[in-house]
C-alpha cells in the first residue's frame, strides 16, 4: 500500500509523527500529514490491469517556523525521490500558514508508482 510506503520512508524524518489525512491537535511538532489526491489510472487496451498503481500524494509538513518547514519539505522531497520510492515531484513546494495557531507549513504533491 502506498500509505505504508510513505510512513516507512518519511517516518524517520519526523520521529514517526506522520499521519494519513490529519493529526490530532496536540501532536508535537514537527509532523507531517499525507493524503492521496488523485493519480493516473492505467488500464491496458485488452482491459488488463498493470502490476503497479499510481497515486498523487500530497504531503504537508507543519513546524513552528518557516525555516524549519522549508527544510523539512526539502528532506521529504529528497527521501521520496530517492530509492526505493523514486517519486516525481508535481510542482514546487507551497508555503502554508495555519491562521488559528500561527504554525508554518509547506506542502508538495508527488507522483508515486507502487505495487498494490
């Protein structure tokens, strides 16, 4: 599953604080969340399904400051684009700010091919 691949790959960057969809409000920072926001659907002309699937995975990191958030999203990109994931970034990181808490974040989408 692509979720397990992301947790395994990114967990060490965040001390295991990487979560699907959302994190609890009292989660210590820094942490990351991820969710699948689409992907390429591939079916061969004979109707057969390939042995790999594609997911567009959005990764958002949260930190107390902009410099840390920027450094963390760079570490995420380096980890996901290397072996064994070989993800492709789909655009550059986007800065985020939570208006309620003032926390700083960064978000980036990746194309990930994986064995289901």
